[in-house]
């Protein structure tokens, strides 16, 4: 029996390494977080910060190097494919590029019914009926769309079809990897609202991965900020916005183009993510941090709780919050 | 002889310096397709004053990319009809031959494309792609071109430029590739830069860097810029004036502050409202625009936005609203029932929320 109060997903000291030539890259470095039932956790950071690798490792598309992943009370870190199969039905993923993640040679009705076809759930007629129902619930007219192929649809419609397919096996956990970053802002708003509705209707738990903090904040209850493979800050969404503790979080907020001509233009974060092959010593953000001192180069800051549920990895967190008790 | 002087000498202004650098008048671009004629740009007029930035904003399919390509004259040779005039520094570009246009492209007007991975040649080193136009247009020798290319890379914020000149595009990050694109566009000192979604697909941090860089280079080089985007947030603090396009037409244009303070066209307001704002509490439902832009083969009669507009009346569905001025000549819009300070003057006629 599983404890209903326990988190649905627990990631503990997760490290993922890739071999590159003669060296190794730590794409994810000692990352821990929980996602409670019904909660949406946002993972935000720049390209290369390890947020997508974290998502892929959670569904075990990618093998973890160290650490553990527990899903609904079961340790799935080392499960074999056959054991994983029933678990994977309960965790589904949607991706950034909705058009290329759908098979161009299949009809939309087949694409959406496929998860059931693979599992041989019900009769073909039952599967088709469920696919029709699911398409309607994501705002696609099954009569008009069912016989057409993905390339006849816009990016936003393809993302709706991807969502329909992901929900066919009635998953508990939905992992969304940059689901709206390829879409126009007007379509982005439609997809974000759709995800919020489906989440409420189906009691979904979500891991929402994106680079735009305004988008992540809109859909998430809590947000974890990643930088070069590490979580540097984690807090409830509104708290994170009100009182960011990490300088990197503040920089991510300043970079968002606010639709307000009077908005003060924040200090732009200089440089790019350093090579993960050779991450900076101490605090990995220090090479781009306006507040870095010598201490940051030698001593790696641990994640410290600065307020209930708000943890920051910084020796000199931003004003308003102090790391020392 | 400096490159700058060379280009101006080759293309003297045929107008007054107080005139707009670019004047587009009643530009229409139609593509013939098997299903019918698509008027992607339909009677667009706009002007861009010297040294300013005009933001062109609209959804996918609004015609904003075809507009920038039509201004440049970069259209397929067959199956396209273009009418109207594009006057640049007093000369009509639409009347020029391909040969004459080649003295305009790169030298006078340059374009920055959305996707640097496909716009750059993947099998040519970055250096060769920058020096190509320097040698062709400005007649530089190999050594001079190479030095200038390194200086250009440095000016767009690329560290160790000498080393980067030898790199292939695939060896650079997305942000670096976009900087290379900008360096290529600026190589010959163009007076007008058309940036078509220059930051779409980049991280927000890199987007801010690229937009800052464009603004800084514009100041240094007194360039004029057209910034095409789907995101009003991108142009809010960077454009002097904004042109909103919908279904191939300009539906509103105004100085940036005026547009945000007092949008007249419901579509403009809807674009603003669909952007998630950091200051809004988590879980805030976003305003959306119901439905999708119309098919341009058979656009709706009347106002093209009427089928999606929450305040559309009968008149909107039958009769097309002309562009008219709101208070000043600088602010024009096309709507029968304009908003006042963002608020409608008529009751909601249908629920404007998409399924």
C-alpha cells in the first residue's frame, strides 16, 4: 500500500553523466526534489542546464548514473524494461516540437489511439471511441481531424494532439518538456490554459520544464531553478517571484520581456553557460554572478532553507532573505 | 576609403534626410496556389523614419514575414504578384532590376533571419561567410577582410574572434550563431536592418542579450531597424513605433507608449493579454484569442478579426473598417467599435475564450 500523503515522485541525489570523447559531462549533478500528488513542479533554466535530462531520466529514457527515482512508492531507478512497462503507462511526456513528435504517416485518430493499441486495451472500436473523446477534450474536432495527418495542422493543434495521446493511458504524472516554447504567444496561452484545465479535471501531477520563468510560474505551484546541472533555488512560485534568493533567479526574471514600455529594463545576464565539461569550481554560477567573491570560487554553497519550503544555494543570497538562522 | 563612405557613395539619398528612410505604400503580395490566390500581404502601408525602430507584430500567418521579404524583394521568381511601392532613400525598390537590387542587399538593407542554423551555410567556416560580402561588395583583399571580420565578431560580443572565424556553425551555440548572423548582416554597414524573429527559439537570457546588442549597434551605427516578432513583450521596450498585422493587413499602428496605454483594436489588446506576466499570481488564467487566423484564400467579409472578436457587431461582419486616426496622425487603427483605454464601447457578443 502506498501512503497518499507521500510524494508521487521523489528524486534523490540524482546524477546523470555522459561520456564525451575522453571526458565525462555531468548533465545532472546531485539533484533532489519531490513532486506531491496533484502538484505541478516547474523546472526552469537555460539550454544546457540539465532540466530536460532530468525529465528524461525520471521516465527512465535516460539511465541515471547515481541516485534514486521513486514513483508512487516504488524505486524505479534500476527496474528492467519489462517491470517498467506498467509504470511508464502512468507517466507520460510531451515535447517541445509538437510536429516532429507525431508520426507524419499516421492519421490523427491512429496516433491518439496508439497507446491503447500497443497495450491491446479494448476492441478497436472502443479504442477509436476513446480517442475521439480525448480529441474533443483537448479542443480538436474528431470528425474534422481524425482522418488527417499531423502536417495538416498548426503547431498549436499538434501540441493538443500530443497532449491527447499522452493522456490516453490515464497517467498520474505528465512531464512537459518545453511544451510551448515553439508556439506564438497567443497559442501558448491556449495550451497553458488547456494544461491547467486538464490538470484540474484529471487530478494530474506535472513536471513542467521550460526556460521562461513567466510561463513556468503561471502553471507551477513550486519552481526549481537549475543551473549547470544543479538546483540553485526551489520555492513556491509566488514566493520565488516576491523574494528570489539566488542571483541567477533574479537574472532570469530580469530577462523576461514584459509587455510594458515603462518597465525598467533589468540588468542583462552576461555570457553564456560555461562548458559542463569543465564547470567552475565552488559555485557554478560565480563566473556570471554580480555578487561573486573569492569564497564562491573555493566553497560550493549548499541548498539551505531560508524560509519554509524555500531553499537557496548561495553564500550571499539577495536582500530580504538571509541564509543564516 | 572607409566601407561606410563607399556604400553611401554608391547609393546617394534621392530624398531629404527628414523624409522617412523607408516608405511602403499599398504593398500587396499574392501567391498563386492550386487552391486559389493567397494575398499574404494586402495593401500594407508603413513608413520608417531614419534612426528609429519599428516593431511589426502579429501571429503566425499574419503576413509579417512575407512583408519583410517583399520589402527586400526576396520573393520567388514565379507564382507571385507584387504591387505597390517600396521607397528606400527616395528610390523605388520595386522598379529595380535584380542587378540593381544586388547593390542594395547587404550594402543598404540587410536581413537577420529567425533560424541561424538554416540561414548559415553549415559546410562553410564562419570566417568565410562574413568575408564573402566584404570582398564582393567592398572590394577588400583577403587580409583586410579577415581583420574586418574579426573586428565584427568582437563587436557582436563573440570572445576570441580569431578562433571563432575558423569554426563551423554547428560548433557554436544558438546565441553565438545568431551573433554571427548579425555580424554578417552588419558587415557592409547597412542603413536598414530587417530582423525577422531574431530571438525566437533562444533562451530568454540570450534573447535579452541579442536585443540589447541590436539596440547598442543601432545607436553606434545610426541604423534604422524593423523588428518583426509575434511577441509584443519583445518590442515593448525596444521599438519607437509598433505596427500590428492581422491576416495580411495593418490593423493598428502607434508610437509604442500610446499603443500600450490606449490600444484601439481588440486584436492588439488580445495579443497583450495573452502574455503571461511574472507579477500575476501563479495559476492565473491567461486571456486567449478564440480560434485561428482566417484562411487568406477566402478571407471573411468585413473585418477579418470579427470571427474571433468578443465585441464584433453585425456591421463588423459585413463592412470592412478602414484605417483611421485616433487623436493624432501617428496613431491609426481599423475598427468600427474601438476600445477606449483598453475597454470596449459595446457589450460582449460572444465568449472570446478558446476551448
